[in-house]
C-alpha cells in the first residue's frame, strides 16, 4: 500500500447484480459495537478541505505521459482532522472505517477526482485505487462509479481500477468475479504492489490484469542487483507475451531508470519523473529529455527489448461522420459499402465522440422512424479508443475484455487524442496469430 493514496470502490459480484443504495452502516465491519461518526468527520466530507493529486505514469521510451494515478489529499484547512492525528488520506480512511464511514470518504475522493478530470478535459487514463474492505461495507452502493462517469461524460475505458492491499481478496474466486464484472463495463484492471509479498503469481495468472504495477521495494536499488533485475526482466517479458503492461513504481534514481529500461519495462512512475500535483500538466522538458536519453542509452547498449509492434501499424484509412449527420444518411453509407462495418463519429477538431455500427444502427432504424435524428443520438458514446502506440497484445486484450455485444466492434486508433483510423478485431487477431508483435 502506498502512503498518500485513496482507495476506490470494489463491489462484490452479488451486490453488483442489483443497483441501489444500501442504508449507511452504523456498525464498523467486524466490530460488533455501535459506532457513531464524529461530527467533524461528516463536516469534513462536505467541506473544501479534501482534494486529489495526480501523479503521472510515463512511457519510458518516449517520455510522454500515458496516464495518471489519482491520490487523495487533506488540505491544511482540515484542522479538526489534523488535531486528531489524521495527517493523511490513509489515516483518514482508517478513522472512517472504524466509524462506519469508509464508503463515504472513498466516494468523496472519487467524486473530486472524476469531477476534476472532467473539468479539465485531459486525455489519457486514470488509475483509481481499490480498497477491498469497501466490498463488505453495508454502506456500499453498487454502480456508483459508472453513474458518476456517465454524469460527467467520461468513458469507463479511461478508468483503471487498481486492486491492492488484501491477499485474502486477491487469492479468492471473488476477485475473478469482480474483474469480470468491471471489465465487461469497460473498466481496466491493475494489480498493485506486485512483489510486495501478498500478490501471488497465482492471482496474476488467474486474473490476467491489464496492468501490473511493480512494488517500489523491488524497483528501488534495482541497479547493481542482478538477481532482482532477473525477476523484473521475467515479469516484463511475461507482461509482453500476455498483453499486460508493466508499470514500475517508486522510480527515484536515474540508475534505477536505466536498469528498468535494460529489463524491458515500458512504463514508470516515481519522484524522479514527477511528484503528485493538483494540476494535470505535461512533464517538464528536462524530465522528458532525461527519459529519452536513458532510453537511447539502453538501445545503444543493446539492453532494451525490441519495441513491440503497435496497433498504429495496422490502422487503415477510414471515413468518419460528424455528430449532426442524419442517422438515415449514415445507415445508407453503411449499406452501400461492405468495407464499412462501422463509422466513427468525430467532431470538427478530430476528437472521437462515438461509433455507429452497421448492425446496431440498422436494427434501431428498422424498429423506429429515427432516420432524421442526428447520429450523435444513436451512436455508441463509449467505443474502445486506443493510442497508436498501444502494443498489439494489449490492444487485443482490451478488445476482448468488452461485453459480448461489443467484442467484435472495431478499435478506434488515435494520436494525441485525435482520430487516426480503425482496426477490426479480425485484423488484430490475424496479426497476433501471424506473430506480428
């Protein structure tokens, strides 16, 4: 567990089956005693003293930010909390848990984080930590995160749920049900603190997350430790073959950065690259230059792994439509051209707004006279969008993690958040089968 981070929701499969709010808990889990939340805690939840910070996750080959981890923060104005020894978000969560208010604190941090990223309109993905204790909290409300994202127009595909903390949960069948449920909604999954002790290889193989985060205890002092480097290299190779992206946490030393590149680790996070900050800014130029120099040095030394083939190499030129285009006109284009199984809906600046698939659109128009409606009303607003630099195995994992009705929808390829083209799942699978990665 990392100090200074908050935990997000991880609902159980049984509670996810029926959405609805469960009355707030009055008994902390496992205590057997009635607990009353202190007034200052409830006041803190509605105050302006809770914040979030964002720590970049960086592509170690290019120095570009690929995503950000969302971390909870207590502002200096939270005087009542500080007076009681609650100096950070983890201490606040422990206090809230003891008073049956864990879900309320967790929910507030998620609200702040999602509202912030929606307001600034930043691209990339965001990692929300998951505290397994929320699963069994009577105050848990299933579907909250999804509804909050829909309210702010944020696609679930931009959210990674980071599972951490509890070995009992990681080794259980319940974990697999949680992962399947959230993956079907478009969320991606990360296993945190791999190598810290509890995150067993069994859990890694059973769950097959989209991201694997190496614990900082393994990353620190990696340089000069051949045995540790062998372990990291093995995990990085496993990730490439399984379509799992490996992220090294706690990078604080340039020598460790160089060692990670030599081991084939592609993504990193740590104070050397960027500290958590309340704003969503780019990496400083000097940090980008540092990362790029290290990557070039590893390549010159012949230590870095060959770059995987990316989905950008497969994408084809493909027409798109504006959101105001009549649905009947889009349906006509899909009927006339067998090459088009779907048409991306893109605004004038090249940002993808959705996807109109032939089968679903024609079915919709066959049952209702909506041909004059703008296609924005009938499109899928949350198609799978990936950057052109996404490795082929990772793109295939994301495509096949979708729910059954959308698993064969084309994958939209972007460059810096703007539309480039699409790749069909059939083309993607053929490239993987032919060993083109």
